[in-house]
């Protein structure tokens, strides 16, 4: 967009803002079919969380955990991402490429 500063990525956008008290999914567009995706666990229990790739306009994607942002996973996903266990109040961040 024209108002974006040169070299700076777009701001992260909540994908489920009005579905829960707090958004669990925040995406940041990095280019054509390339995203950084943060998945938050606001519960008091450790949980795995399912994310529908259609929210990013994708059917399949290569998904990789960013170093230091959760247990390492890497691979081609179809339809959805099922996160590893996320501790209470935790977050996992993925690089997603369609």
C-alpha cells in the first residue's frame, strides 16, 4: 500500500476478532501467499489448536515453526494446521507459504 514505509512489513491482522473474547490468530502478510501466523492459547490448559488455511485464502501450504517460537514442525499441510501443544498463555509462530 502507498502509506506503507519502504522495507517495513504490513502490520499483523487478527483473523478471528469478533469470534472470541481475544483473537487467537494473527497473520502478517509478507508477500504473495507468504504469511507469518501467530496462534495464541489464552486458556488455562495446554491445548492444540486447529487453524483453517482458508482464512489465508489457501488450500495447502508449507508450514514451518519460526525458531524460538514453539516446538519445531515443518511440512506441507492440506486444509488446516494442527499446532503442537501450546502451554497456557503461550504462542506459537509459523512461516506459512502457499
